[in-house]
């Protein structure tokens, strides 16, 4: 089996294959010894200290079929199912992550009858508190960015991006302890569940593996777009 760039992708012995985000990349767990797989020790949970083996990818392309919010031991998980033929891939996002927010704010503008692409991109200038580049999630279809549904962006005279909230998106509150995003987080969770309440639609595309781009090494360069 091959993905869109002809690199070999192993057959995973499971009806549903789970993809997570690890260190700014999409991670598909595979068997030990799989060519190109990276070994990573788990640091949390009941399996702490156990090694897992993963193929890492900067992007993932498939047809958006369904989604749900699940309560897991480590917190809420937002999960979307991407279909390729009869094969299902479940992509997990922490429900309090920026990646989930980025996905949720684009959902209503996604055409679920054609494949979409999710791409993890290093910000050119912004860094985290530990000095690592901020990782953004881009949502595209037909090689074009999907528009943000809940926020309209404009620039002021200084060139600063100014957001205008749409469709009921609440404002972030400033408190003595800092910025409070809880209203927005709850809003996006509610909207995510409403969006998928009608069930899976548009789940038929050509058979094959989802195009996840070329596997990347453990320290990839910034993507060129």
C-alpha cells in the first residue's frame, strides 16, 4: 500500500487507525521494526516508560466523515474520522489545544464531499515559553486555505491583525489571573458537537492510503508555505 507520494505505508492490523499529534507532527503508531518509524517512550498514564513506534508526517489528507468529543483519563479529546475508501483514520486533538480551536473554527466552511488537508506548520516568528516554534494547524481544500467561519480578520494602520468575532463566538475575558478562554473553549466544543450531530456524510473517495506527505525526521525544517 502506498500514499500519494509513493512511500511505503504499512498495513495496520486494526479496523480504525489512530493518529495523534506528537512534537508538532502527525504520528501513526506502527509495529516495532517498521522502516522509518521513530521510537518514543511514553511519559504519562498507565503505560509510562513503555516504548511506542510511530511514523511522523507533516500533513494528512482525507475525507472528513464524522467527529465526537470523548472524555479520556487525561482530559477531553476531540476526534475526527477521515475516510479513504473503506479505511477509517481517527485523528485525535486535545480539546483544550490550539489545534482543536483551529479545526473547529474552520469546520462550517469545509466541503465534506471532497478531501481536505490538515498541515502542521511552524510559525516563522512566534515561539513557546520553552523557545520552540509555535506549531499551527492549517486547513486546506483544493490547495486553498479554508476560510475561518467564526472570526473575520483585518489589519489596522500598523499592520496588526484585528479579529472580529462572528456567529456567536464569545470574547476572551481578561481577569486578574490573566486571559480566560473558557467561554470560547466551551463554545467551540458545543459547535463541534452540533456540526457532527447529523452523523457521517460524504464518506466515499478512491481506495488507498490517506496522503500524509513524506515522513519527516525528528527535527524537520519549517514547511515552505
